[in-house]
C-alpha cells in the first residue's frame, strides 16, 4: 500500500527538492538525462582566491552589478572562513571527530554572545554534497554582516535592503555558522561531478539528513508503505539512513555542537532547489490540541506519514500553538524577503511535511531539542530550499546567473531569519537569569 504522500510523489507533486523523481522511486538516472543540456554549471574555483590576503565579501555590501564567477572549492571554503576569522577576530570552531576521509569539520562564531558566551543561532549548509552554492551563500552572507558592521552600513540584496540597525540586530542573535556539514561528499562531488548527495562512508554512503535521532526507525514510526523520501535501509538509495541514529561522524559532530552550545535556539539548514522555507514537523501535518499525539509517543507508531488520515490511522504531530504560530510566521517573513530580493525562484513558506515526509532529519531533530533534553529551551529548526532546477545530468548545479541570484536570495533570507529570531525572542541574555 502506498501512502497519500507516496502517491503524490509518483504524480510529480514534489519533484524538485533535494530528491529527484527517479530517486524517490529508487531507480537509476534515466538515459536521456545522462548528459548536460542547457545550462553550463558554474565553474569551481581553482587555486585559492583568499591566500593573498583578500577577504571574502558578499554581494550585499558590493555594488549592485557585482557578480561572483566561480563557486568555492572545499579548500577555498576553509580558507574563506579562515580569512574572515583573521580579519574580524572571530573564533574558529572545529568539531572533535574526523570524517570517514579524515577531514575536520569547522565553523566560526559571529556576533554578540549572551551570558557566559552563549550563542543562540546555528546556520549550516552543505549536508547534501551536490546542492552546490549552499556553502558559498552562507560564507558570503556572514562576510556581508561583518563588513557592514565594520563600515556602519546596511546590506542590500537585489531589491531588498536592510538598515545598519537591522545588521546590528542580526548580529545580536549570536551566530555559529558551519558551511560544510558533509565535507567528504562535497570534495567528491566537486572532483567527480557525479551529482553526489550522501557522505562517503565506505560501508555504504549515508544520507546525513536521515541520520539524526528523531523518528529514525521509520519502519516502526511511519505507516507501512511510506515512500523512499522518508528514509531507506538500502545503501544504494539516496535516503539510506545508516545502521543506527548518529552512526556517522558528521551527524555526531552536529550533536556535539548542540551539546557544547545548549543555548542555541534558532537553527537553519540550507538546501536546494525547491524554493521553500520549511518549519517543523516533518512526519505529519501539525495540530495544537492534543499534546500526547506527537512524534515521540510510541502509541502512534505505524500511523505517521499519511496525508489524509483513514479511520484507525489518525495521527497529526503536536506543535504548541505559540511555536507553530511563531515558526510559520518567521518562515513567511523569510520567504517574502527572498522574493523581494530577486525576481528568480519564487519561494514559499510551508510545513516541511508538505514537501514530503522524512525521518531522522537535522531540522526536526533541532526542533525536538527541548523535548529530548528538558534543560533546553524551545528550539526552532528551519530548512531553506533555495534556487531552481538547472538543466542536465545534475539539476543541482546552477549556472553563473542563477548562482548569483541564489546568493542574493539567500542573503535576504538569512538576514530576515536573524531579524525575525531577534523579534521573536532569543532567550534572556542576562547573567542573572536562569538560562
Ligand atoms: C558597475 O557599475 C559601475 C558604475 O555604475 C561601473 O563603473 C563598473 O564597471 C560596473 N561593474 C561591473 C562588474 O559591471
Ligand atoms: C512567540 O513570539 C512572541 C512574540 O511575537 C514571543 O513573545 C513568544 O515568547 C514566542 N514564543 C515562542 C515559543 O517562540
Ligand atoms: C554563568 O557562569 C557562572 C560560572 O560558571 C555560573 O555560575 C552561572 O550560572 C552561569 N550563568 C548562566 C546564565 O548560565
Ligand atoms: Zn538537500
């Protein structure tokens, strides 16, 4: 039996997000898509553009006609962050575990910490290797914030401007950013150009965005026959979820970040290319009237993931009314900011399950922090799917024009997210308060 969502996918209702239609069916790439047609993918930087003392600067603090011609190689992503750290005296973060290919994952801290060095926002990209441009969007956005603060200016992304006061407000969110959650996968994708999504676990590459410990055991948690989008235990599938939750060093490193910085309450993970701003939950439509009917209650195992419930299979995911209202409103603000920046991909705000249900995702795990750990405050986990489909073999590789549109759209979206988080509440920052 197929769920309503599985049937929707088969009808082509959700064919342009992180998964391609044939991947949702567990099939190989169709023959007619095995060559590049139409767009020419943005070249990858050769050498190291930041090694001679140049400092990354985004499109939000440069003249409107500026453009960036190449995406950053993995070497350049690291050296860009190092250049920002040096120039703006930031603090580097390296996570404890090496990846399968021996890489160290990294990020940095930006903006004002609250009491005892607490950071409230985590911005991440690059968990799906082939979603090119995500790391660039994040690094250039952070660069803009830093340049704008130093020069006392605002930032402008295409048609959307933000004032110097909004720049300050955004920096008050106390940001940790990690541009490359899947460095092995990105290095592989950049070297081979083979539209690589997962990590590089030699025992079977894992979709890191299905490896977090929320609803991981999809065969128990979801209704029977739910589609491959949810997760798969077949290592050849693009949504293979690993042998257990947090089986992968990359996802364990993200967990480490949340343990080191338990005050993080707003998180955004960057993906492409559906044109969506997504809020939790991802297992079923939300409801706010029955707290017991929730993603964690085993009484509802086997019922999750059916769009239109049938008698005896009623389940919708509990979301407290104020969190639901706040998160859907923040998502709407972010989508509107993106749409007012560039006349490119139209972006909509919606609950993540309406794209397709998923298990073990980073964003849902983030939204669950206060349930999984009672000491944590309410957490708000978001996903953005930027950009539009490029022609050819790997629809995730945009051309230079779209790459630049995406940098501007994401700049506006990230800026609005931080301002909206500050408007909604970043927790009490005073050292007198109980955290
Ligand atoms: C952008 O416009 C300015 C003047 O409006 C011009 O001097 C400059 O060469 C332009 N740059 C590009 C990259 O087109
Ligand atoms: C929701 O937003 C309001 C401000 O609009 C804020 O007072 C409240 O604390 C927020 N609640 C949550 C759980 O984010
Ligand atoms: C800040 O750190 C001090 C000393 O470690 C501790 O006593 C206090 O509870 C902390 N305050 C908050 C709000 O975390
Ligand atoms: Zn993705």
